[in-house]
C-alpha cells in the first residue's frame, strides 16, 4: 500500500518544464522512441486528466482507454490545458478517499493507492522524459521519487530483470535516486536527444 503523497511539488515541476518547451522543440525526439515532444505532451495531458478522474472516482469511457492504443498529440490550447490539469490532479489526490477502495484507469481496475502510485510514477518518469528531451534541469522531490521507486522495484525474488513496465536498464546501486528510478523504468539515465 502506498501512503498518501502530495502531488503538488511534482505537478508544479512538470508544469514548469512544459512551460519551458519552445515551439521549435515540439518535433524533437524523446526517450520514448515512438513519441516526439508534442506526443509526450499529449500523453501527459491524457494521463493527467485520466488520473485526476481516477482519484475522483469519476468513471467514464475515458478511463477505459488503453494509453498505448494511439499516439497522442497536443491541441492548440495545450499550454493552458496542461497546467490546469496538473493542478486539478494534485487537488484530487489530496482527498483521502482517492487512496481508498477501487478505481479505474487505462482500462484497468486498480486499488486507489496503486492508482496513486502509478500516477506519480507517470509524472516522475515522463517529467524526466520531457526535461531530458528539451534540455532542462530536473530535480523531483524525494517523496515523489520514493513512490516511483517503490512501484518500479521488482518484487523480492524476481529474477526476470524486469520491472512493472519492462526490462530494467542497469544502473549502479550507488547512483543518484533519480538515475535509479529512470533505470527501473527501462530508460538510460544518460539519454540525450543526440544519442
């Protein structure tokens, strides 16, 4: 079970990084090979709205959408939409009821605390993706990183070399926590747009 965690610091961080994305960067590569920066921003908009509604237990057809079913994109109002959704996400996960009982996201029924951990992991990892793709500094708070690490760390005795989302990228045990989380997500912490 994941304890309640404040989404506000991570939401503000991602909003600030998104604000720093110039239009000239929208077609650039990201650590997600199938996404350009514009697609990553579209994914952040979709997942932020979905996990906001999952916290509110506001069930509708959008919570049944498989996030991998189509490459997302941004609309003309994305610069206003994403910060608003991030604020709403943080507010929705402040409610203790968000972390209790069952909810739904990405077409899956999930315990509320698991959905909260997945939502935080998505913000942490995709925040890194966006920062790295656009050449911006990235320093998530320890609590947000801890939630992501807890979700991504393979279960004791698991020798598959995989985390929840696939193959782990090997990172030294003494590497910074952010690098270890990014490695657990299957990404190379040293990725750069020119690599």
